C-alpha cells in the first residue's frame, strides 16, 4: 500500500502531537474494505458489544446518564445499508479484532509510530472505529480517552473541538465519573459554543483529537463514512487513573486537584488507584 500520510501530513502531526488539535490530509479513499456493503457485512459479524447505533436526529447535547431512547428500530446491517434514508449513525468498535481490518489499522499507525513513540512512549492498545452516518446526523457532545485521528472517507462532516483538560468544557467531576464507569456524554449548553474550533472534513481530510478533548460532530448533506485510528499511552492511562483516584478523594469530602496534562506524569495518584483496584477497593 502507498503511504496514507504524506510528508506534509507527518510534519504537521509531529509539530502538534500530542496536545494540539490540527487538520491533516490522507490518501485512504475508495478502499474495498470500507464500502457500505463491506461495512454492513463487517458489522453483522461483530459481537454485540462492538456495535453501537442510534438515531441521528439528535440535539448537540443528550442525557449523559444514557436514559434517553435513541434507538432507530433497525438492525445494524439495515442501518448501514439504508444510511442514506434511516436518519441514524452507527459505530463499529474495535475493528482490529478482525484480522484484515487489524492489518489495515496497524499499517496506518505504523506511518506515525516513530513520531508517537518519540513523544508519548510506547503506542499501546491500537484500536480502530468505523462511523457510518446518515445525512445531517449529529454525534452529541462527548469525550474519549484515546489519542485519536479521524479520517473522512465519504461525504462530509464538521467536528467542533473544545480545549482538553479545561473544566469549563468538561467539569472535573464528569471526568471522574467517566473513569469510574460513567457515560462519555457531556452536558451541553449554548454558552460553550464560543470556545469551540470547527474542523470541516471532506474525503481525504483528517483531524487529530487529543485525549479527552470534548467534541461534537454534524454530518453534511450526504451519507458519511469515517474511520478513527486510536492508541493509548502510559501518560493517557495515568491521567485516567488519577481521575479515578480523585473520585475517591471527592467522595471523602475533599476537593482534589485535577491531574496535569501532558507531559505531567500523574504517577502518585495513578499508582494509588491501581493499588486500590488490585485490592478490590476501587
């Protein structure tokens, strides 16, 4: 396979990773494993835990407790095959569990691995996610724990990102709840909009999303296919574990200081949480 990220894309990534959102370009288009029919077939073979699909006619913010009815009444295969008209979005998670898709994922990450490992150490837990969305579908305001590059393959969408680690956009208590089993969805209010940066994506465009950077996504007028290639680092795991330990301190009536962003190590709180979890006290 020819290089998916050219010299300019790799230079842009090197200049901004791991903390600055930025646009990139890629050459992954019209791949036979990424057509609608190929993705419908893939989805039908994945375990239930590896698929998620909802109505797409949603507001920017939804109930973070996950109690709202977001179902579309279709199977995952029909949702993808009818994506032009079913007003839904679907995500296929952990596609690396299928050997051919794992090979594709690792080939993409291999192009960036030297840059990644020179900054944040070993590239851990590489995962791939595929998104199939109806026209005008909305992915509500949320955050994710991985380092992430979203590649647009078909159609268009706009991702709006907000500063990672800023409690104005994702309160510390929300981080702590997420890292102890809560929802990734965040509470939205329109006053937050001014703090966002929009990244319009057409086929061949990509965007880097820092760990836990809040964002929401709106698809354009045509069906959309996009792919996230993600990985973790020792730093991202330590940040997550420090957040979890802070939840313990907060339940004890304290007001813990949030973990530092990269390159802060957050090692003391992370270690404390790992000991508690090993002892079954977390």
